[in-house]
C-alpha cells in the first residue's frame, strides 16, 4: 500500500512536468545569428562609383582628422581601452548585433518601423477617415501610414542616401588615409574582423548619420528610437576597437549632410500631395466610366478613400515622369466583357476551392497591414542573400539602393496604372468571391505585388546571377498568391510582373554603368 | 482594411468536463455529441472596444464528439474532437472550417472526505491537446484555432451539501510554439522566422448549482488570462500570440431520462463580460450523451 502511494505521488509529480514540458518553446530569430561582416573585397575605389543625387564629395565638409600623435587621438584611444577593460555581456551583445553590418541593421530597423506604422487609420464617428499629418505627426492617426507606396519610397530614400554618403566617405577615407585604431595602437583589440579600409570617417557612422537624418523626415515620431539606435551603433564601434570617437563624429556629420540632399528632394517629390482631394477622387470614377468600365469602389466598411491616388505623380529616381506614362500598360478587360467574365470566374474558382498549399502561399506573401510591405519582404529576401556574399558596406548600400529605387519607381508606375484605369476588384464584380487575405484599398489593375516582385527579381537576378531563376520563381509565386487569395485577376498579375521587370531593367542598366561592376 | 478579433474556442464538452467534479464510475463510458454556436460583433483591441463593418457578426460553430471512460471510480479519461466552422456576416474574408484540436484528459479524485452530511473532494485534471488537421492559424479572426499543442493542469475543490455544490478550480495552461506560413511578423517589434511563441495562460473558475439524479443546473464564473502576448493595436489585425483575456459567466443544465436509461441531454450558454483582444462572445450549446455500462455487475446507476 505504501509502495502504491509512492507511485501515486511520483505519478502526480512527474506527469504534469512531463506534460507541460512537452510543449516546445524556443524562438530563434535567424537575423540574430548573422556573423560579423568580413568583406571579401573592401571596394577601395568606391569613391569613383556613380552616386544617385550628389554631384561631388567635395561639396561636403569633412575636416582633416587629428594627427595620430595628437593628445585628442590618444584620448580617443584611451576611451576604447576603457571600454575594453570591462565589457559587460550586454555590451558584447551590442557588438554581436551591429558587427553584422551597418547597412543591414539599418535596413532591418527601417523594416521594423514600416511594419509598426503600416496601420490604416480607424474611422471617425461619422464614418469618414482621418488622415495622418506630417505637420502634426503624433496626433491620431500617427504620421505616417506606411502603406506599400509610402514604404517603397522610404526604402528608396534611405538606401540611396546611405549609398551616396558612403561614396562620399570613400573619397575622404582615401584622402586622409587614417589607419584603424588597432593598427595605430597594439593596446587596442579588434573585436571584429580587421579591415584595411582607412577608418576616417567611419563607414558605420556615415550610414548611421545618413539613416538618422532621412528617417527623421520619414518617421518623425520615431526620432528618439532612431537616435538611440545610432548612439548604440557608435558605442559599438568604439567598444569593438574599430573606430575612435573622432572618426564617428566626422562620419555622422558627413552622412547627415548627404542625407540633407535627399531630404530636400523628398520634400518636393510630390509624395506629400499623393493623397489627393475628394474632387480628384470623383474624377477617377468619371475617367473609368468614360472608358466604358465599372469604376472602383472601396470594399471597406465604412468606405475608405483610395490609397494615395496621386502617388503616380511622385518623381521617380531611375527615369522621368514621361516614362511613367509611356510604360503604362494597355487597359484591363472591360467589366462585363467575355474576357473579364472568364477571368472573374477563375478568381471565383480559387475562392471556392482553396487548398492548404495555396493558402500557405497566400499567407506567406500577404504582406498586408502590420507588415514591412512587399518591398520590405523583398528587402528581407535580398538581405538573406547579401549576408552570404560578404559585401563591403558600400556594396551593400549600392545593391539595396538599386533594389529600392526600382521598388519606389515601380510603385509609381503601378499606382499610375491603377488610378488611370481605376477598375473594380473581383469581389466588387461578384460578391460571392470571398478572399483568403484582406483586399487592399485600391483598384485591381495591375497587381502591386506583381509589380514589386517583378522589379525585385530583375534587380536581384542581375546582382546575383548564380542564383539562377530563384528570384523570378519567387516573383511568380508572389504574384500567383494574389490570384489564389482571390483578390486579383490573372491579367493583373501577368501584366504587373511585366511592368515590374521593365522597371527593374532601369535599375540593372544603372548598375551596369555605375562603376561598381556586378 | 479589415480587422477584428478572435476568441479562443470555448469548451464544448460540458457534462463531466475537465472543469467539474463529476466522475464516471469504473467501466462506464459516456459518449456524447455537442453543437456549440459562438458569436460576437464587438471585440476589444487591447482595451479599446469596437465593432467592425468588415466583419459584422463573427460566428463560430462547433460540432464535437466526446467521451469519458471510468478507468476506476476515481480516475477518468476524457477526449473531445471538434469540427469547427467560422463565418463573418460582413466583409470579404472567407470563412474557414476543419477538424480542430483533439484534447485528452485524465481526471483524478485523490481525496474525498465526509464532513457531517457534506462531502469535500479534491481533484486533479491533466489535459493535453494537439491539432487534428493542418488548419491555418495565421488568418485571425477567421481561423478555427491557434494550431498550438498545449498541456494543462487543473486543481479543483468541490464541496457538496445534499444536492447543492460549490466548486472552485485553477488551471495552468502551457502552450507550445506554432509555425506559421510567413517568415516574419510584427508583435511589438518585427521578428524574422515562422515560429511564434504562444503565451501560456491560466484559468480560474467557480461554479455552483444543484445536482440530482435526473437534473443538474449550475452557474459558472471564470477568468482566463494570457501570461504574455501583446495587444492588438488600433485597427491592426489580430495575431495568434495576442494576449487574450476574458471574464465569462455561464449556465449549464443537464437532464437524465428515466425511461431510456443512460440517455442525457445538456444545454447551456456563456457570455463574455469583459475581455482583452477577444470578441465579446455569446455561446450557446446543446448536446446529447449516452452512458454505456461495461462493468460486470450490470444493474446499478
């Protein structure tokens, strides 16, 4: 009996432990496992690469560094030694994080901010919707609503500003030719891979300075967060023995100066007027009707104004506004036509016959509200490939700039097509079409995902030719996911991919002639 | 765009459940089928209560089969297998359906004592749950569940005086991670990976009522709390790892037929009084149970 009781107690104790322990709890974020960046090629001649906006590095001010024998430099070295004498585990974690690369980490931070701000405003009591205001960014709804076109533009400005800032930095790096602290003083340890790249001004600081300055404009409610990240990154460079403080100060200053050129462009690129006016929204309907088509209406309740209908007027990076119009594809199938009905029937089929595999594809590519948008998704895909390539910071920036300028420009082209034709979504044509993901609040033709993905695949296939059809396959999957989700007709996705590929080629041509090689 | 909220699927097996003090005798088997409908139009995003024109009324119907077998007079094993459908009355999101999660429980009465004419019993209930199909969890609020494996332990004390009872219990629920079809998602920051940490939880429940051979009636009040997770932001979509808390009151009735020995009917309902990141749901259920006697000495109920 006693033995029985013992087993009983053992059972009572062990069963719950076994039971509760059987639930697996372990989240590993793969971006935390990236290795420290050790560029295979420091791209020492990047000062000769063609920048996006700036005309010459010499238009910016970078004072000559202190001599390495100066008391100021010696004091800077002592600051490093002070940190290295007692690094905490939290400080080592900061080194581990940032050593993966400045451009990479700032791109991730940007994706995070886009996802955070990718929330459509909640309606007013009367059923109208408030609009975010850049002049009063903290009031609800906070500025910005980082929807896909806004986000594509943000990624482009941040990446292009980082790239130009690094090109300028390389000019001064070569001019001043200052060695890294661990070269000048054997008492300084290099806690990250050593580099022969001159260290004044710091490339990390240049990237941080440019990112902070342009992101202040794009995400004005996040300045404290952004500044804190930059301060952490500067601390990392010192703790790791990679830069002295003077190199960071000069770098941040140069980055901010270059970013100001981009900020000036951003303030006048017409994005601020992309929301349009109620009169302009009505005109869109008239345009569609005059073509004999059924005009788009919002399927949200209450009906929401169309998303950034005048984003089509934003000034692109890779071509002029006339080219946007020239690339506009032929009209969609007219509502009610035989071709239209055939395509609508196909959408209804996918709505009514979902498979688990197709649903997974829809979810994988949903990139809807609360996400980093399709452009962010393609940035994540690119970043995962780039980390394998051991690029220099400047090549990282250049490649992301090519990708993201194509993303912004394809958003402009896609929005031009959407709002020029202003046609209805499948569910508007047939309410029986229930969807496997949210219907974006803008017209159907052509598919945004397909445009973004077509452009991204063209750029990434150029940059990484050894990946074969990997990126075009992904682009096809992304675009099909919109048909499977029952929110797009087949012609939306097919034509969207074509426009995307064309816009992507503009970035490829730029890449072929910017002096950076592949 | 649209948004909304999700309510954890409520218990469907109510007679001799994992939350009451009813035991089935050794070698008896109780089989049952239950229909449950659960609906809400209002929900909470964090503490902000709202409705949503893109959801309208969200209805979840559950058709479950369950059973309870007496291994001994003091140890029961229970299972429950639900088929679930969801539907939104407005908006465009497609309703989902499928076999949801199998739960298996062991219910044990280790201690029981008489105090005068009353009886005090202490119970321990272990439950494990695993999804029965590969349903989509990351399509809230249309998804039929969270697709999480979980295990729980509940301690229950029941005091019975004649035909009246009072019971109180507490449960700790440990939920396993899930894999979703995306490879990044935002909680309070962007996370890269398809693995989602579903918060653990607890549940406190008190119930009181009347139990005779033929008729049971009871009222319950319970609080379910997520130990972790995050709030749905204003106008965001719900996500499987949201904090989901709710206070719920309910009633349950059971009737056993005299003429058809072993046949029982049960019905009841619940209402969410207060919640966080859940719908303010009303639940109504009805079911039929049949008691089989596999013991050697047949007559005896």
